[in-house]
């Protein structure tokens, strides 16, 4: 049907050529119209290329745009904008020349018609499918159990050895537990987000201090108030400076329930995020989740504490241990959700308060400074020396809990992390 | 040769040189002679080894060695940064880079006032985005669209000023306040249906995307010693690369030139198909408005072809600002082939390109079957590597089809035959270079159904080959009248055009020569560089950066920079302190001409 020579003319002056080309370009434009057009009248009756047409069956459609819309219905249903249809049509090879076949000036106006004719009312958006939550992976599940196991081994070693080997076992055990704790917190649900710029060292230092206080602090305070200490602790429960091993062992084992409950919390939050319509909805549904997670962890810690206390035949100190445990959990939860500032401040403040309590007791021995020991003395007389830890850690935990109910219920705290690197 | 001075715009720099008219046409180095300091803005582009369009930028920078280039590059990924830069010529005086793929949360905590300012700006931005992309209402309601565009601009610059005052925006853009503002805007009464359906994850996605898109606002480039010191900003693509240019114009009054070889907005439409309708609606609105703002503020916008130009016009670019600058190709590679048309095998058709389904080789094979009926001695050489797994499968399919359509044939009863259709790749012993590929045939065929700017066609033109192409993309624009064009998906028309050329040697040669002449005129590197050189000088002369010169006590010095300051050559007033005119928001419009144009034309004559 086409005589290609009429499209490109290779003789004559430039101007004449281009003019001629322009005129034949018009002809080119009308040609597909004649071939596939919907009405016979569109065809010029004396068109020179008529003989060829008889061989191809003509498609007749009442509404060519409708056919086009049917062909690109995915694109039309998806589009939020006429330009999106225009871009998609162009990617499928539709040009302005093609658009002319549909009686449109260009692709844009064709796309506008398609966008306008797409039925839009009455359809309800399909609720998004909940994302498949990843199964808990074996590596971090096992890693969370590792510190507890190492700590238990150390305690057993302490019971079995005497004298110098005992000290070696204690030091080696402490180091091993520290390394295991660090590894357990570096991956899994308790790991900080990759884009967190965490001032990690400060928080880590103060966490070590808090654990050390839980181990040694009560005994030191008691002996100090009684006028001691006369020597370093030897690790036996009946010594003048006793070690509180059961709470620390329980806390180290509590890594595992902390990680699991955090995992459950994160997974449920993600599900709520997909399901909720508004930010208020989301906050309202996350708050009970957070409190449940917190309560679950406390129950697990209490159970562990009871177990370790009975096994080691130590008195069960629930209040200080639970306070410290909740403080550490909340600090970690906030840190993993990119709120690093508040946990760092609270951990620092708590540790400083404990150090101050100890310092005042020793400072009161200086002549004329008796008054300094009065608050701690009164506290110890009323509720026992363990109340210092209960009070400091409890206050910190409460503040962090209030902070967490405000911040962790925000949707922005649970925004998916960026993966593009 | 249409060099009538009356039709020229009054360009101060060029016309202030009063040579005799015989010396007017100097080489590129001499014209104007003005030293322009250009801030080249790239995104995932030029100085990086794996950057887009780095070849073009490299040629541009090397071609304009009389000017000074400051490169401000946004990198797209960590891998791109690790791969390093290409060697830079000495006219690049500084390179500053910033990552777009990560944001350093500087830990800036806003005070109450800054928080309120941010909430206002961001809320306004969200409202504008929820009021649609601004491109649906074409013609009918110009007024509201204009005011929406102004609101978008004011929120954008408001956020930029906030970032400059407070030292960063990243934390705030990620904060709950941002998500809340988005939610409020989406639930507002006038919001469109798609926006109203936004769920919490959608809001988070939009907030994250906006945060990454607005990262250039937090950069420290917009100081007097940064982008404030350049004479013009040249954004090598739309989108993120144009954003620093917009801010430089806002803060320092530096004119902006936007070059787009592919329209970024269109790329956004084609790539962002995965997310939910609400996310797409809001982000599309953002990118659309950003594009419109860039086109609106730019002094000149240079699309790479008519297709990009149509999109830019559609997105609100003023027609007066658009100058099509075709991409330049290195013509020297094809010079030998192009200038020796006699060594042509008259019975061979060549197809060159990357093998993929959009090239419609099936249609080409069917057309070749028709050609063989008319001209039995013809051969077809399909030269090119497959693109990806899909391309490989398609190549296999085409090979099978060719084997079915055309039996092997030999010259005589005792010769070993082979198939008239051969599939080859460049780099083998027969075809060591690209130019050899085009030289292998008398006619080059292009059978694509989808095409952007057909580089293969330009290469064929530079080789002086007659071409038959399908009418897709920018083909007609490129070929002009120097080759045959047939409708796509029409093997018979393709076959007839090929036969016509194969039979007519003289016409083939004429068309080939014309094609080569056209390509040499329009699609060479030199024309590209010359065009940009002219545009630079035009921008600098029409919208010069007006810097306020301060005296020793910090008072502005009136008449401190007289008209001679813009004349080429040394200017003595160097020691004075110069600050860019940041100014209040209302003073952001295009700078007023320093001197009346009448004086300029008088000086030229």
C-alpha cells in the first residue's frame, strides 16, 4: 500500500524537499486511518494505494479508543494521572501518529480521554495483603541463649573451684558473658537499626555499671553502712561482702525472653501498621501491645529469678531485679527504634544516682560530714539496702515507660528501614 | 549561514567586542572570550565512573576549556561512590559530592519555633500535593493551578530556608510531625479519592520518599563560596539534580539551565508502578510540581529531542525557553566508512542494535522474506548483542524463525551453503568495530516498535548509509528527509522500501550522502558543545548574577560594579568583598537587566 518514496524525497532543493515531505507527512498520517479506521468514509476514494487494501481484512470497531483501553486496561486501572497513561502508551510504542488514528492531536490528549473514560466510582481498594513476617531465625534465637549458658557455666565453675583458679574462672567467665551479650544484642530483634547513629559506647558503659551494681552494690552498701568493707568479696554467700549472683544470672538469661518478646512486638506492630487506617488508630492499637510485651518480659524475668534464687539458695530480691530488668529492656527497645537520646540520658542518670549513694556513705566517714549518709541510711533502715537499686532503676524505668508509650506508638518509629545502598 | 545580525538577540558579551565584520566568525575559543564559571549539577552522573551521561558531560567540559567548571554531584549509591571518578580536566576547579542514598541524621533538635515553622511548611507542602499534580487541568482552570504552583514553590523554599537556618532537615522530615501533616492533608475535605485512601504504611512510604527527594535541601552548597560563586547552574538532568539549581537561584540569584535528554518525570511514571495508588498519586504530584518549578525558574531548558520537548511543554515549560540541543555523537569513528561509499556490498541489508523484543526483529525477518521474493540474492546481517535474559530468548526465537523461513543455500552444487540471514556480534574477526558493521551493507534497516532517540540510526547516517526505518520515537525527527520511513509493524511496507533502495544504486548513494551531511550538521559533538557554549553566554548576558559589593564598613557600595565588569579581560576591582544577594523571598524573580538593551545594540553597531 505504501510507496515509500513519497516519504523521503531525495531530490530538489532543501526547502522544496522539506515542504514536500511535510505535505506527504500529512498523507502518511492519514494512511493508517484509512487502513484501520472505523468508518469507510475516512478513506480517500481515489487513494493510489487502494489495491493492496483488499488483501487485508479490515477491522471495524465502533469505538477504537475502547479497544485500546481494553488492550491497556491494566495501565488505565492503575493510573493516577493522565500523564501516567501517556507514558505507558509511549512505552508500548504509541506515538502521535498512532494517536491521530484515534482522532487525537497527540498522545497526551488520547491519554486524557482514556483516563476520563475509565470507570472509577464504586470500586473499593483491595486491602493490602499483610506482609509475610520472616520466621525467627535460628542464629539469633540460639545467640540469645548463649550468655545465659555461659553465665551458668561460670557459676558452676565458681562453686567447684577454690582460691586462685576461682579468680581465673570468675574473670574468664565475666569476659565470656560480656562477649556473648554483645553478640546476642548485635543481631536479631534487639539489634539497632542499620541507619541508627547510636552513641553506643556510653549506653554500654552504663549498662555494665548497672549490672555490676546489681552484683556487688547491695553487699558493698550493707558492709559500708556497718563500717566495712575489710576485704574484697570472695564469692561465698555468707562472707561479709556477699555477691548477689542469682539476680545477675536471671538477668543474663532474660536476654532470651527479651529478644523473643521484642520480636513478637515488632511483628505485631508491622501487622497493625498494614491494617490501621490512621495514625490515631495505630497508636491506640500499639499501646496495649507495648504494655503486654513489657508485662510478659517481667513475668519471664520473675520466673527466672525465682528459679535461680532457689537453685543458688539466695534470698529472692524481686523488686530491684525487676526494676533493673525493665529499665534495660525499655532502653534497648527505644534504641532499636532510633530513639537513642532518652535511653542514654536515663541510663546515665540512674548509674550516677547509684554511684552517688555509695559515695555519700563513704564520704560521711570524713570528719564533719555525717549528714551526707543520712538519706541512704534512712532508706536502708526503712526498706533495706536493696531499695537504693529499686528506687533508682524503678524511677528510670518508669520514665522510660512513659516515654515509650508516647514514642513507640508513633507510626514513624516503625517505618521500614531503607535498604537502598 | 543565516547570520543576519538583526535577528540576533542583543547579547551583551558578544556584541561588545567590536571587531570588523570580517573577523566575526572566530573559533570557539575566541567567541565572546568571557570566562564563565559554570556550576554543573549532576545526579548519579558525571564524575563517577558508572554515572549516567558521563560521556556527554565529559565532552562538554573538555570542549569548553576556556570556561571554569564547578561540579556538584549527587551520588546514587554506595557502590557508585566506591567506584570513583573518571579523570577530570584542569578546567574543573572543584568537585563537591553528596550522597543521595543515605542521610546523615545530624541529630539537630529543633526548638519550638523551628518545629512550628517546619510543621507549617510541611503541612502546606502536603496540602499542595493532595490537591493533585497540577497537570490534569490543562487550559480550563489555569488560575488555581498557578496559585498551587506558587504555594509549592513557597513551601519548597521555606523548607530550604529552614534547613539553612537550623542546619539540617533530615530528622524533621522523618519525624512524626511530617507523617501527621501528610495524614491531615490526605483526610482533608478537598483531597482526591486516591489520597483519601492512603493508609498508614502509605503515609510512611510517602514521608520516606519525600525525605530522600528533599535531601539536597540540607546541603551546605548554597553559600557565597559554593553555588553562590558560580555564574550559572547547569543541571544535567531534571529531578534531584535541578533542585540544587533552584535553591542556588533562590538564595544567590544564580540563573539555571536545565538539560534533559530523557524527561525525569516520565521515567518516574514508568518506574514507580509497584506502590499503592495513594503513594503514586502523592509522589507523582510532588515530582510533577518539582519539574514544573524547575522548568518555570530555569532561564533556558534544553530538551534532547522533540519527544522530550513535548513532555516539557506539557509539564509547563515555556515554549520560549526551550532550545532543542541534540545529543552529539563522535563522528570521527565513522569518517572512513562515511567517506568511502564505493566499497558497498549492494545485496546486503544490515540491522545493528541491541537485540530485544522492542526491536521487532520478527517483523524484519518477515519483511526480508518478501524482499527475497523480489531480490533473491539479498542477504540480511543482524548485528548486535542480546540485552539481558529476555534478549537472549528473543535472539534464539529469531534464529529459529530465520532457519524456518530461509533454507541454507549455496552458490553452486559443490559449495557449502549457509543461511541468508546471519546473526553476528561486533568484536569478531569479521566485524572488529561498529563502523565495520554499518559498512557491511548497502542499506541499514531499523525495525523497532518502540524507540527513544535512535542512536543506531544516527550512526548509520554518519556512515553515509541509506536507511529504512519505522516511524517510532524520534526517528522522523532524526532522519528528516534523508531516509525512508515506514509505519511500524508493517513488514510489507518495510520490504517494499528496502527493495526500492536495493534496486536503485544512485538513489541509495544520494540518500546516504544526504544522511551523512545531515548527521554531521546536527548530531556531532561539536554542534552540541557549540550550542551549549552559546546558551551559556546568552544566559550570562541576559540574566547576570547581581552581586552586591560591600565597602570596608559593610555598607553596600553603589555603582561598584560598572558595566565594564562584564567586559572580557581583567577587571581591577577584585579586592572588594562580594556577597550574593540572598534577599527576601519576594525578590526572587529573574534579575533585572543591568543595562538597557538599547545601549548594547548601539555599542554593537
